[in-house]
C-alpha cells in the first residue's frame, strides 16, 4: 500500500511539473520570430510569352511579334513587412532595401513594384499578368506576358 502511495505521488508530481513547464512556455509566447513576421506581398509568377519593343519618353513603339517562351520564366517576389524585398528571376536572387525599389500604379496594368539596377529597370505588376524589363541605355523594353489577349 505504501508503494502504491509513493507511485501515485510521483505521478502526480510529474504531471504537476509537466503542466507547470507547459504553462511557463505558453506564457513566454514562443510564437514566430517577430523579425520574420510575414510578408506584405509574396507571389510567384510564370510568364509564357515575350515581346521586344523600342521606347522613348512617350512609351513603347515599334514592337516585334510576340514569341512563346520555352521553358517559361518564373519570377518570385516577396516584400517583407519591414520593407525588405527578395526577388528571384529564374533562379537568380536579388535583395533590395525599401529605399531601393518603388511601389506605384500604372493606368494600363495597375499597381506594380519597380526595381532599378545600373541602367536597367524591372517593372513587376502585382496582378502577375505582365513584367517589363527596361534597357535604358539602348532604349529597349522587353515585355513578359502570362497570357495573350485578343
């Protein structure tokens, strides 16, 4: 009988210790890291068609035919809640501070993110239907499309 009481008291002590430790962990709020608290924008796009054009201050002109891309171009863009941007262009990774890119609106395709590197600009529309690569030194723009509209 004494052995049974010792076993019960050890089990009760173990359960009490377990629940006390669990309560302490819950009180510490061991949730996700506040530095990685999610993203303002996190999307992956696939582009299947491409078109090259010339451009000037009035916009694109003298566009060539639209060609199919095979394989498609994959673009991943993540904007963290603190403004840091991670851009993946077909496996090539780029990182930008919030001061190194723009967020704006275009009347043709809607809201977009704009990235600049050297003399080149990259415009990624939030809808994912179009991406534009601007070669400013040569006055050329390459449009990447998700699908072709009639």
